[in-house]
C-alpha cells in the first residue's frame, strides 16, 4: 500500500527537526508539522553539552551555533558559602558548554531542515487526530489555514512535547515516572558582569539553585529552581520572586542590581519526570513526548537531540530494509536507555532535595 510519505513528524522543535533533517539526508519523504510559525520561542532549558555538539556537527550546523554564543569553558560554583571555579571537563567531546535561546536554536534547526528537498515543512498546522487502521497508526489529520487535511505514512513520529497529541492518542506505557518536584523561572539580562572564562555559574543555597549562563544576542540567562511547594507564591508575582531569589545569592546580588532585565520572566511548575515506551504499531516518540526530566539538571536538549539522532538512525535501518521494525525499535530503545537512565535517575533523585548532592560535592573537594 503506497503512502503519501515515508514518515510524518509532528513537532518541529529540537527532536522533530533533528529526526526530519537526518531522514531528509537519506532522501526519505518526510512531512513535518508544527502549530508554531518559526522563528518561535518556547519554554525550555537552554544549556547543552557535548552530546548535542555531536548531533549538531553531524547536521553541519555546529559552527553556526558556536558563532552565536560564547563557549563556556569554566564552571563557577557557589555551594552554601563555598566558592570555587573549575575548568569544564567533558568525557567524550569538547570541554565547554553552550547556551542558546530556544528561538535561536530552533531557527538554526528549521533552516537546516528546509535544505532537504524531500522534507515538506508545514507551519501553523494543528494536528487533531491520528489515522488508525486495525490498531496500526497510518497517518494524521491536521488543520491549516481553516482547512482540514489528512496524510498517510509508514511511520508517525510524535515529537510534540510534554503535551504530545500523538502520545495522548496512542497511550504509551510508562517505564518510569516521578511527580513534579520543582518549579523553575528565568529571565534574560543585559550588562550582567560575567565570571572569567566565560563561565557557566551554579549557585546553591540549601535546596535552591540559581544558574547564570551567557547566551546569544549579548544576553545572560539567569534561572531559579526552587521546591514545587513554592510555586503558588512564585506564580503570584514571578518578577518579584525571581529578583528576591537572585539577590539572596551573595555572588549575584551586586551584579543583578547593575544589570537590566530584558523581556518578561518565564517559567513553569508543571514538569514531571517520565520515561515512556517510545514505539508501537506505526508510531514512535521523540523528545519530551517520550522522556522528560525536571529542568534543574539542564539535560533537556542533550537528551532530546541524542534520542532524536538515535531514532532517525533506527528508522533508516528499518526503511532501508536492513532491519525489521521490531529489531530497529528495540535497538533504539536499548540505546536511549543506555544513554539516559543514569541521568534520569540522578535528576529525579536530587529534584527531591539538592542538598545531598551539594554536600557530596563539597566532601569530594575537601571543603566540608
């Protein structure tokens, strides 16, 4: 039975764009749908490391990312009164971090996707339903410019985030889950004095954490993570709460008063932790639709980009006839667990309370 496409990808942000670009490189016919119009911002972590560098390098856009934001070569740490700076050491890649605003990263990735002639990108496209035949997903239905469309494919990939319509329709089983433990808010600042390096900054005060990351457009991202019990107070006046959190950090107080906030404060108190079974009959999941972690650990982009690359490689093995669907998806699932399980467990564990982690870090360095 001939399909309209080889693969339909729902969601064109980090995971969806990466899956689409890699499959487009292999000349598969891909339909990429997203309700946004790009360039488009979204609520998310901004910080990434060597796993994402590897993916961006494979896509040929790493140099572009490097040209837009400084490489963060040091880690500046404030742990309950103890201050120390260390060089970034990556076990399997460049020894630095990078922080890009999501609107910037998405723009890089969606432009990369558009270079592939076999990928059709539809913006302002609202997916309402999936097509199903005898328990097998065969396509999607979406709205665009006031009209309803349908398309079929050998595979539908849900890369549409924590509230994925694809996941809601296919109801995947959950391997591991963690309730919401923390809330995070952030804003951008101009003229914020940077630590030498430049550095990525991590400020811990008890069970509270503030990050400082120089980012693109000569801005600095500053974010605060606090226990979820404080979310109702944070939501009443995010700007006042965030300012109070920042001024309570001794190494930030003077600098924040000398800087200028750019734009509004953004944040959420609704991010749980989960690992879902990421595939079934005619469908697969990528990014936050298949795994999500509390953003305190800043792992979101590394996880989504790496899983998307693993999925694209597995789908190619299946579509090319090298492996069966079952073999390809089992390998995808094995590799994603191998990459992510320790990070997922650590993130969930310390989302409950950061203090055991900081205490261990101080003891390791002989500071406690």
